């Protein structure tokens, strides 16, 4: 997974918003005195999201070109379709600096296409071919499970899709599972995120539009801390402030910490820069010097690192964001 660049940042202005707890009904007065419609924010099921994470891990390391990778792709498509999504498989050839090439595919699931408002929620699903940070030298060249680095964000997305099936919204939502994200190296920034680079360039040329996007990466680990990453701030400061204030008002300020970090070369960079869609990265960056957690790019990134409560709280914030935006309540 991607590099972090530590740079100085400036203080964000605080955007105050009013948040309802899950299942609370909303009945507010607008500035014109008209009453807003009532709506519910569904509960996000962390146990269900955990099952979706484990399903991916059980396939084995999802390194592009492997049988596990192909099985995961097939399951993604079938599962999205079972929830009523229109699914597109965007195929491309990926050439990795680690010395291999593979047929790769972004999986795009569209819910309620054609609505006037549209948002994009994304994660990557591939896992890394090597574990260069593992303390055991005998394991450094073995592929990792990528339970948090990849599978956690996808697991949250599938629970969001299940929620949408049962609680329809007057909002278009595109879920994009990026491929070929996690097999770059530290000497070549553009060697990471090949799937999002390909998707973003095509989105730009095809005239694709979305109001904003959210990237979910490393969102399931025990003890996670989502700090404010600088690329997100540079391209989508208002959205980042809205999400973090939303989380704080829901009582999740310990998870969505009001702490600034450096830039991450992740999928959101290319969505922002190349597709022109403001996207915020929700990512575990607890350590100001080491960046990602100690399990990162080691064999400790397995199902044992995943915490149901982290998944639940992350997913609940994104669920609230979706339903509040659909109901003009942000």
C-alpha cells in the first residue's frame, strides 16, 4: 500500500452539523419555516461486515492473476447483483514493478442510476504479493491476506449495499472496487493504485460525474484511528470536515480523530486529480512517524486484526452520510 508524505498543514475551519443517531427520526424546520421530511438512518451491522471481510480472506491472498483473485471477483459481481445493483466489470492489463503482469478488473456496482444526486464510495480488493515489513525474513516474499488492507473497506461496502437493498434512497450510489492497488514500490509513486488510475482517466474522458466520493482503506483494525489525511484536505476540505464532525457528533471522535497527518498516495489521489471528483480517504494512520499500523504489509494483516466494532462505527458514519445527504440534511 502507498506511501505517506509528511508535510505541514493548516488548520481546517470547523463545519458544524446536526446529526441524528441511527434509527432516530428527523423532523427539523428549514430556514423558510417548512418542515423537512422524516427519515431513518438504518443501523450498520458490524457482524455482517465482518462476515464479508472473512469471505474475502478465506479465498486466500487476492494477488492479481491468482485463482483467489478470480474467485473474489466472481463473488463480488454475484453478490452485488443479488442486492439489485447494475454491475460493470472494467478490465485492464496491469504491469507491476514487482516483476509480474496480470489481467485485472475494477468492479463497479450502480444503485439507483439516473438520480439527480450521485455519490461514489470505493475501496480496493487486491492484496500484496510480498510482506516486505514482516519481521520474519522467511515470510517477506510470501503474499499476505490483506484483511484490513483491502478486505475491510470492501466488507463495509457490501454491508452498505445490503442496507440500500432494504432501505432504498432517492440517491444514485456507485460502489467501485479498485483492483491492482497494492503492488507498487517505494521508489515509484505511480506504481501504486493502477486500478484507480485507469478508472479515473476513463471517467474523465467519458464525462462521468459524481457529487463527491469516499475511499475506505484500512478501516477494520483493532485500535484504528482515522486521522485527517492531507490529499483529502487539499482537494475536499469541506467534505472531510463534514465527515469528521458527523462522526464526532455521533460519539466517534476517538475513531475519527481531529488530528492532521501527511499525504497518502492512495486511490483517492487519482479520483481527485484525474477524474475531478472530490474524494476523502478514511484510513487508519495512528502513528505520526510510522504512518499505518504495525501489521501493515506483514502477515499480521489477517482476520485476527479485524474488529467488529471498528467496522460497525466506520460503516455507521458512512451510512449516516449517505442518508443525510439524500435527505438534504448536511
